[in-house]
């Protein structure tokens, strides 16, 4: 009798486990079905939402527009290089969009950059000055965050005024070429270098060769020429506000408070203050360079699809 009782208990346990597994499998399938249903509903809703915005003219060039006077905000962050989000092509496109918007009352260029390419910075400076002439009723103000140095300041001097925080770092009006010298390193490692050139200076500033005096002199001349261009751009942008202090162009940086004393900047203030108190249009609309709408859409929903597929695979195991 005891053996039969134990057999019956085992059978009951097996049936209960089977029912539980079937119930759990059914719940997992329902959850997957519900998740996919929500996903496709969101896709459809977003698609209709974008079509509506385009139809009403609220989106232009991938940007959402609002029908009231506003201050256009453009962020210039990080190094100003050809392959960064702060390159001349992207920043200039944002500047043109901001000035062309019929509801833009003023533009704030918020800069937080240690510098970068003088060519890229020069192109942005040129475009700012062109747009200020083309749209004389729309002012452009530069607002400095943590740092506005070198190429960042090259851009800022094109603005009507420069606003800073007392602890901002401003200046570094200079140019440099940096590198290392590895003379004798290859020989010590037993490596033979085979460099063939056509042109006696084709190996200009070769780090594995002793510094050539003629090449050094030429590099110094290049730096001085570009530095002088930088100085002239600063003098053109700041005008009589710039104090007569030779150390301004020495390549050193200053605090925001000291930069005002030297005429490198004008006042204290952040973007919100400038929009509210100076431009008199408190609403800030972001015209900063961003990834395209289609790129953002594909990335965001691509991640959602990946997560859902991963969950599906895991539940199938």
C-alpha cells in the first residue's frame, strides 16, 4: 500500500509540474504578443505624428518650430575639428537656420570649447559676420560655459557681445604645433627605418630625425603668420573694447572676471539670462547641430527591437 501511495504522489507531482510549465509558457507567449503589439502601435503612432507635424509645417529641416518669438540657441561643444559635431559645416547650417527662422528675435551661441582647427573656427567666424550683416535686426551673443579658448574664442569674437561666468576660462590666443622626438629610439630597438622622399623637406618635422634648423624656422614662421591672423580677427571683433595689454596675445587664459577687465568679454550671464534680459525673448529654441531625425529614429527603435528579440531568444531557451 505504501509503494502504491508513493507512486500516486509522484504522478500527482508530475501532473502539477506539467500544468505549471504549460501555464508559464502560455503567460510568456501572451507577454511576447502584447509587447510586439505595443511596439507596432508605437511605430504607427510615431509615423502618423511625424506626418502631422510635416503637414502643419511644424517641422522644417528636421527641427521642430514654434509659432512665437523666441531666442535661438546653438551649442558649440568640444573640439572644433572637421569630423566633430562642432565642425564649420554643421555649425554654419545651424546658424543659417536660426537667422532664417521668422520667429527668431536673437541668437545665443553657447560655447564650451578648448579650441581646434583655425580653418574651421575661421569659417564659423566668417559666417557669423556675414549673417549679422544680412540680418542686422537679429543680434548674436556668445555665452561661455567652462572654457572658450583658442579656436573657441576665435569664433566668439564675431558675436555682438560675449557673456561669461566669473570662473570661465577665456583666451589662449595663440597657435601651436606639438609632437615628440624619437631620435635614436629605433636604433636602440634594433629597428631599421626606410624613409624615401622626393624633396629635401618632405620629411618636415620628422619625429625620428634630429630637428632640422631650417625646418624649425619655417614652422615658427607658419605659427607666427597664423597667430597674427588670429590677433587681427580678435582686434576686428572686439574693437575699442580690447585693452592695450600685450599679454592678451601671449597664449595665456584668463578667468571670466579678468577677461571682462581686459576687454576680452563684456558681461556676466548665462544663456537664460541673455534670452530673458537682453534679447527679451525668454523662450529658447535649440538649433544646435544634431543627428538627423531618421538616424535618431533608427537608433532608438533599433535598440528596442534588439531588446525585444533578445528577450524572445532567452524565453525560448
